[in-house]
C-alpha cells in the first residue's frame, strides 16, 4: 500500500486521497478509515467512514471535507479467501 503523497499538507476544501493497492486489489472494495486528533494531542481510534471500489490497477480514490482540525486517513482491505487483511499507511491532513 501507499497513500496520498506527503503528509501534514493543508488540503483544499475538498481533498482527494489516493490509495494504491496494486493489481491484487483490482476490482476489490476497500474501507476508508479516519481517525481524529483529540485535545490532548493523541489520536482517536480509526473508524470506517465509507468504502470505495478499486480500479483496474488496484487504486482507490476518495474525496472528503472534514470539520476536525487534524485527521488521519487510511484504506483497509478486510481480506478474503485469496488475500489477507491489510492496511495502507495512514496519512495526515489538517483543515483550518
């Protein structure tokens, strides 16, 4: 997995996130999970926000606008008979 280029970039009103899972995930559905930074500086748990279908190259795209200051986003594949459960690297973004 690789996630969106760079981390801690200030996104625009709608920010596009790209998760590349490779050919093995082509046509598979991945869950988009989000965690929010809390007031003490730690991260809350990841929760599933939505899901996306990967394209023919195994890439899933997601656009989102958040109301929290800092977010961490990752893609998760829950696994099946041929592929194990896996996660992308989490990538952080900040909305002002």
